[in-house]
C-alpha cells in the first residue's frame, strides 16, 4: 500500500489528513498543505465582505422601504451584534470540536441568510437576514487560525508567515473592496443583489469545506471534550448584548443597559473563575497583557476604519452627491493600497514598526478628512482613500500576526474569535458615532464631527502601540523548532 492510501500515516511526524471520505495524498511533512488555502480564505472573507458591501446599499434600501437612516443603521448593527457574540462562541466550539464541522455549519447559515435577504418583503426581514448572516460568518476566521496552528505543529514551522500574510491580505482587502463590489452589484441587480451574493458564496464554502478540510487536525490529540460552559456563554452574551445596545443608542434614558452590562460582566467573571472548563478562561487572558493589548489596538483601529468606511461612503452619496457605483469606485484605492502594502511587508516580522507607521498614517488621514468639503475634487478624494488604505494594509496584518504568537495554542480559535469581537465592538462604536454625527443626512459638518472622533481614536492607537514593549520581541524572526 502506498503512502497516499487512505488510513495510512506516511511517518509519525506527518500524519495524513483524510478529507471527505476519500483517499488524499499526504502533504509534505515540512510544508503547509496548500489545499487548505482556498476554504480558509473563502470562509474568512464572508464576514468582512458582508460588513463592507452594505455600506453603499443603505441609501437604496432606505429609498425602497421609505425608512430613515436611524432604521437602516440596524442593518449594520445587527450583523455586528450577532458577530460580536458569535465569534468567541464559535471559536470555542472550533477549539472543542475541530474546524471542519463549524465551517460547514457556518456555510449553511450563510446560504440561508442569502435566500432570506434576497426575498425579504420588508426591512425587518433584512435585519433578520443580517443576524443569521452574522452567526453564519463567524466560523471562517477561527477555523482558519486553528488550521494554521495545526499545520504549524505538523510541519514544525511555528511561524508560517506567508500563510498568515495571505490570510490577512485576503480578509482586509475584501473588506475595503466590498463597497466597490456592492456598487457594481446594485448597478446590475439592485440592492437585493448584495444579499443574493451570499448564495453562491455559501455553496462554494460547503463544497470546498466538505472536500478539502481535514476531519482531524494536528491539534486533535490535545483537544478534550469537556462539558460545554452554557452558563458562561449566556452571561457573556448578556454582557455584550446590553453593552452593544447601549453603544448603538447613546441616550441618558438607556444608562440602565450599561448597568446590566456591568452586572452581567461581574457574574460572568465569577462563573468563569469557578468553571472546570470555562468558555473564556479569564485567568489566562488576565495574565496575558500583550494579548489584551492586541485586542485593545484592534478595537480602536476598527473605530477609525469602519467610521471611514461607512461615514465617508454615506457622505460621498449624500454630501458629495455621487451615485452608489461612483462612491464604490472612489473607495477602490483603499483596496489597491492595502493589498500592495500587505504583500510587500507581509513576510517581514517587524510587528511594532507596522503598528507605529500604520497608526501615524491613519492619524494623518483623519486630520486631512477635516478639510474635505462638498466641493472637494474627486482626484483629492482618491488621494485620501489611497492614504487611508496604507495603514489598513499594515494594522490588520500586524495585529493578526501578534495574536498568532501571543495566544494559547489550545485556545487559538477562541482568541481569534475574541479578536474579531473587539474589532466589531469598534465597528459598533463607529456606527453609533456616525449616527450621532450625521442624524438624518450625511452632511459635511457631520463628516467633520465624525472625523474628530476618528482623530482621537487614531491617537489612542498610536499611544497603545508605543506603550507596549512586548511588541519588540515579536519583531524578531522566529526560530524554526
């Protein structure tokens, strides 16, 4: 029997990873299994593409249903609400049951959400579709990070820099190309096309996940099947739900939601300290200050990037008078700058330098946004989006690489999920800030008010980076075991 026959291991250090019930040729023992790249990348883009593609669809949807901006804002918030709760939950499930099962379940939910959104008769149905979509798109990124860690253990290469770079380039560039794609879809098939695109994406994830993802990974030997912490999950969800509802509608009358969030957070902490197998091991995270710093940087960075993505896009349509497709084209340099920068710097280990340079450039872009007006030339708008695209290419890549090295290998899925949760907390803050700054219309004074919020967040990002001395160690090339 040859080494590629099903059920046989080529050598103890390089186990074969059988796919969906048929023989597969074992990957080389010292090389990443490239068959995993397609499902990993496709699964990881589901959330960012749906996060950004809706930016240019808000105005057409509002016109179709006669809804004000305050109601269509729920199309943004609903996805982030579901994702913020679902990411660490699904990440923990990935750590417990392996990436393949959760990846396939997420693909089915994405497909269902696409069908609901395409046929939705009212705004409420669209919000429901976005909630289902939020939970469905949670599995891709934690599954990818878990597979990368498993392949690192199998091959003995603890820092698969090229694979991490490919994943970062894919996710961050899809996020910024989303508005351009959304504009093209709306021009061809109307706003419903921005939901229908999830149908072929869901089918593709199902096929690739079933064929390519291994039933077992190199981490399965250390994985245990302890009782799932249901109480911890519920308390965590209650904490985030109350906090996010408060952030989405900042009014004195809703301060009670903040009180509920604090009480639930205290109960959650007490529960997790006593649990045998906690949903989130607060002892580990409390003792891992560098990882907490990465979460904090992700939060403030996404406040800026999502405020720009949604606020600037809405202003282009309302304040500058551009069409949805034209607004998408103006944002195209974001994609070009981010992918070029990530590709050129991805293999370099200087995490701290990327964060410092990215934070400073983002701060400069926010300051320049204060000078934008309704008569600003289109070429200057292109230049501004190009400038903002450069730090997007640096920050997401650097934070992802930092997480890979800082997280507990046995909880990398949950840690990756929490990174996305903090990112979407930033997105929720950005959405709430945009609603407070714009009101009924995205005017130029409102854009400037939002820009000041972005300036403060970018300054905090730079300060957090300069204060974190642990980043210097991550900037040195990793030794291969």
